[in-house]
C-alpha cells in the first residue's frame, strides 16, 4: 500500500503530438479552428484539457479519485511541446478505509515555461476490495 506525506512529489512527462490533438478533438468534440489549423508560425494549439491529462495521469498511477479539480491555463501548448507535470502532496490524512489527499500541480514546457497550474482534492482507497468511496 502506498503511504502519502505532505511534500511528496510525483511527476509525469509527455510530448504532445499533432495526432494527439486531432484524436482529442474527435473524442471531445472540440474542433475549434485553433486546434486543427496551423497558425501563422505553423503551430497547432493543443486543447487545455489535453494538457490537463498530465495531472490526471499522475492520479491514475496513484489510484487517486479526484473530487475537486481547479485548473488555471496560463500558457499555450502546441504540437511538438514536451511537457512535465509535478504534483505535490499538500495534505494527507489517513482514514480507516482511505487517504484523504490534496495536491498542487504545475505543468511546464520544454523551455521551463509554466503552461498549467492547479489544485485537486480527493481520495485513495486503502483496500479497494473492501472499501467504497
């Protein structure tokens, strides 16, 4: 079983591709022109929620079930960008059947520029076979 303590950091990394943007547009139904057509510099902008899949990937690795999420999209992400998300445990309360957790997270691009930040609160079940959220 995973133990959680405030200050623990978890990371995920991903390169955003044009194919990912096109697939996300199809899946989400968000087919805004800026996601499908290149701008004057030849770049295609990723969906904000595609960028937000980096912190959700971290949650998936931890079997974390978010109950609240707050995203602040602070910079554009384009096909070809390499992103790194760092999630930090802000609070961790061990309950009989679960951990009650809160995280802060930051996503930066290959130049170290912040593109997304936010917070989340939720739980990790300690014994998923026995517990219910």
